[in-house]
């Protein structure tokens, strides 16, 4: 069973590991995520797991850049949990009850992520040439404006 909750310091090693195996996400220091709005998707229902066992399946982090602006910094899902709606659930939770503008950058080659963001109503705003390194790639800047919060 997957649930979403705020990150705790004890989650940081798993976030680090998920970032490391997710080549298209930014490779930042997960300890910095404690300063922002960071959510983790937790699998607590693995068959044969001891009671209380939780495995981090993915995470999303966003920060306020202005009183009415939010920037999604990173979203990543552990490879064994991909294609199960976890990223969608994390984004939905970030957008829930938020009123204002939400920004993000996504690698131009990350078609799956771009389609997911588009499904939420994000629109292409601009392109930042050579924004990413390793490999060098342009970023698509996307914007979403919420008046009521997203359900």
C-alpha cells in the first residue's frame, strides 16, 4: 500500500539512493530538501515485510520562490515502483489546496515527465538552452496556475 507523507531526516539515505538511480533528475544534497516542501511516497504493504516496515518508493520536493509561487525542484520514483502512478500522486499532493503559480524545469528528452505535467495542466513557457549538465541538454520551463487547488 502506497501512502504519501512529509519527509523525515531518516528518509534521506533512501532519497539519495533513488536520486542516484534516476539519471534524469537533479542530483542535489537531499539534506537541503528538509528546508523545503518535500514529500515521500511510502510502500508499507510489501508481502513478507515486518510490521511497521516502510520502503521509500519516490519523492517530490518544491520550494516557495514568492508568496504566490511554488517551484517543483525534483520528482523521482525508484525504478521498481515506476509506472504505478506514484509520481502522479506526489504531484497531486504538491498541488492540493495550493493557489498560485507553479513552475518547473524538465529535460527536453524526458517525454514521459513532460506528458505527465501536461496532463496536470502545465504549459510550456520557455526553453533554457544547455541548462542541464551530464549530459548537456536544454530545459523546458513549464508553468501551471491554480486558482482553487488541484484534486
